[in-house]
């Protein structure tokens, strides 16, 4: 019971700083705006703790950069899957 009480106090304390990072909710776009000063770790923690949350696009989106990131993620997934299949079949 003491552990449960401790967790009930600890979890909100840890989540509060994460929620500060996304104070600006845009009801028109149904998305969250992060502050102009980026904090990638806090933003990632927020998005992981709030799945299916849409993020509003920035004022000057870098479409070429976004494309490169998506391509890199795709190739990383293919490489990881290939390595995993190889490891499972004993080919590594």
C-alpha cells in the first residue's frame, strides 16, 4: 500500500514537466504546438506518454529535411528487420 501511495505522488511529479512542454493546444487544428525553443527529449517523452497526439507543423517546415528523416527511418527499419531475421535463422 505504501508503494502505491508513493507511485501516486511520484508519477504526477514526473509528468508535470513534460506537460509544460506542450502547453499550447490548437483546437482549430486539433494539434499541440511545442515552444519555439526545441527540447527534443521532453517533446519525445510527451509524445510517448500521449500516443495519437497530433503535432502542429512549425511556421517554416523543412520538407526536404522531413523527407530525409523519413527515408532514414525506413531504411533503418529494413536493416533492423534484415538483421533480426538473420539472427533468428543463425546466419549472423
